[in-house]
C-alpha cells in the first residue's frame, strides 16, 4: 500500500526557493515521501488568516513559517514613536490570531521561526535599557514565542537566532542577495537552516535519538586507564582534564532528559570500572549508565549486545569514540547508527558534539527520567534468564503484574508519547498528540486500555496501549502498541485476553485487526496470525466465540 | 588571467551547478540561451565563482551582468585588484 505523502507548507516573508531546495535534499532520508507547498512570498498573514486560502485547501501535516528580522525592522520603523514600546505585544497578538486560525487544520504541527538578533545601531548598548529600541522588542518577541511554544504542543520553534549566533551574521546574511533577490538567509546558510528544520520534522515524525553509547579512554577521560592508572588519567580542572569533566556533565544532562547512556570500551572490565568507583572528579556515576560493556571483543559485537538489551533501533543510537578506526568499523558494520566524526583536538569535542544537534526531541515525559533504571533492571533480567532452561519457569519466576486502565489524566501523556515514539511493536503506526488521545479517551466511539508491567525487578511503567474503535458488534483495533522492553513476556497474550473479556461483556462479536507495514515494524507482521486471527482481505479477524485464552503468567493488578 | 582561461573555468562551474555535462559557454551566452540558468542557479553560480576566483562582487555588479563575456571581464578586473 502506498503511504500518503507527508505534506509540508512553507510560508516566508522573503525569498524561500533555496530553503525549499535544501529541504527537499535534507528530507530525503525521511521514511515518508514528502510534498512541499510553497506560497508566493510575503503571504504569511493572508494565507493563515484567510481560512479559504490555498494553505487550508492544501491541509498540510506541517507548516513552516520563516520570518526575517529585516522585514520586522521595516515594520517597527513604520510604528509611530509613541507606540514602539508596544511593538512586541502587537506582534504577539497577531501571532495568536494566526495560531488560532490554524487550529482548524486537523493535527497540524507548526514550525515557527524566531528572529535573528540584528542591531540597528540607533541606541547602541543603551537599546538594552529602553523598551523603545528594536533589539528590546525583538528579544521580547523571541521570548514570547518560546513562551507560546511551551504551552502549545503543536508549536515548535526553528531557532534561527541560535543558528546566526553560531555562524555569525557575516555568514548568515548576504546583503547583496537581500538587495537583488530578497533573500534574508545567505546561499550557503540555507542548508543549515534546512537541516535545522529537518531535525524538528524528524523528531515530530518519531525519528530521534534515544541512546548515547560512549567510549571511555580519551572520550570520558584523557589517557588510557589500563596503561596510565587511575592517578594519571586526565580528568578534573587541570589542563585537558577540564574538557572531559564537561563532556561527562553534558552526558549526564542528556541522561536526566531521558537519553539512555551506555558504555562500550575495549578494556579490562575491573580496571574500566575503577574511575567510576574511586576517581573524585568523575561526574557520571554508576547509576547513570544503563548498560556497561568493557571487554576485548569488537565494538561492533558489543554495540549489538547493547542493542539487544535496550531493544531500540540502531538508528536511534549515537556512538561517540575518539578512535577513528573504531568509528569506521562501527559505521561500516552498523550503517544505521550515528557516529559523529570527532575533531582531532579533544578541546573541541564538546562544542562539536553540541553543535551536531543530535538529540532533537518533540516531547518530554515524566517517564523519561526513570528509563535508565528500567534498562538496568532489564540487564539483570537477562542475567537471570540465562539460569533457566525453561522459558515458562523463567516467566513464572518474574511474578509479573499488570495494571489495566482506560486512558486517564495520568496516562494520557505517556500514551501519546508511545504512539509518537514506538516504531517496532506498532501495528498501524498512527501518531497521536496528547490532545488527540484525550479526545479519544472521552469519546463513546472508542474503548481504550493502558497496561503497566511490574515484576520482581521493578516497575516498567506504562508499556502498552490499545485503542478500539467500536463499530457496533465489530471492534476495530485502531492502535496496538507495546514497548519493546517487554517483548517475550507473554504481554500480547494477556492484552488480547483483556480485550476479549471486555468484548464478551459488551456483546461484541468480532475483533478486527490491521497490520500496516512500515520500514520498522516487521517485528509484528505475524502478530495477528500468531494470536489466532484469520486473514480476511487486508484485515485480520477473530470471533469472540472462537477465542481461547493463551498462556501467560501475568496477573491483573 | 587571460579571458579565455576565465571562460574555461566558468564553464566548469556552470556545468557543475546546472548539472549540464556538455554545456559550452561563449562570451555571448546569456541566461536566455540556457534553460537551466534561472535566477536561482544564477545566484549559486555567482557564489561558486566568487569562491573559486577568490573575489567578491558588489550588488550592482551582480545586477549589471548581461552575458558570460561580462562575467569574464568582471572576474578579470576583480582578481587583478
């Protein structure tokens, strides 16, 4: 089945052809085909405020709005002097009107740009002291845009200000092409702007990094622990040791945000662990590392091992290693993984990594902070599993309990996040926002279930979600998602049993499932047949009368 | 630099940007003669030529260019400065 194209609309107040060109290039590795609608320039307000415009007919999945500080400055100067201190407020009122109009496009995501900081040289540094200056009003607008984004889940910010900061205005803005072609972004900058937008689109569509795998020697500290010993590795305020302290602090901040940290090092395990136990300047602690692998096997094998514990796609992993040989070997054997080509000088490692924008995201969840702990317990479970020869004995020994609920205020964010992030165990890969999930939860047309899973090692949290669309006596399974952390625990059997119990109680006669293949969900291509559903056209059918309980060792809480 | 040298080098830049392997420019060639040479690729050609010849054109110089011959002369003048 051909997938519908991902529709992108782009509105700009200056020439945007180069951006469109670069976007087409940088979105090539998106899993969906894209279609871009580019309005004639300077039509932002007309297209957005007139709900009969081409924009609304096109009904994009994502709208990109590019506004320039040059145009903003012209507008500012047109304001009467006595109103200039209210300029940002007026602009924001207009933005709010536009955001409101845009809510009529279902499921639309908006990528709004902030303004690059430009100095009009009218007040000098004093511009910071008066609300009548352009820079004062511009910065206020930028702050207010962030504020809107923090409370509007459909709104994302393309941080042009930060980009210009990084490259410098001389490179960002080319006066000649501004004069001749109305371009407010320099030719060579367009690829970076497109790349930034691409990062946001990838995150919105569920393509983002979940794990950072770190080497140890000369990556988390200077020197080789096995040769130099714990007293002589470089880590701390002195000399190059400083950069490694800062890299560790950065990794820790990522971990706190929900990125899983793993270590993959060619080392003797005992020796590699020593700094974590004893070095006073270590920022990263044992509890920060979900999987620790130090041995003399190849890093390719070790990364595959890490992947098998974490059960996430290679394309959601980043591998950082100072050694070019290791980097190349990993890249060649696991092409999906991202391996940043570090600069030669370790002093530059951190800025380089920070500028790669590897960890763009589209949502945060409370659950993120607990993830490391959950993976650590998963590693322990794997150890235990090795001691059982019989799968059933192992599963039974886990004492699994699951809490089953309809979606509620507590579970909605996590359910929405599951629909956004789950790629593998996801039968139809329909992405829902929190707002969508809330509506589904409230609707009589739908029946919803969320499942947690707890065992002797700990609580996995909410790991599975089901959305049933009730079509009289036929129940259609709109969404069946499960976190891959709990694969092979009999969870699918338990979930089906719960659905069937509900179906029988309400008199439903038949369950209908559908598998929509994507590049990532082959894992579940036989899901319905292995649960006893029979194929019918493009769907999978199971009559409630034909259902027999399938073996599982999970208790309902 | 000889005008002819400049023409040869510009020809390579045009081929690369317009993706036309067989393109042969003469001093008389204008944007009307080459379909792919539109306002967008024109800007890319200017940027690439500036980089290649290590020169920087002004907004007015860019606007005044009528044909490839103009461009060669301008490059010659600028790189002599």
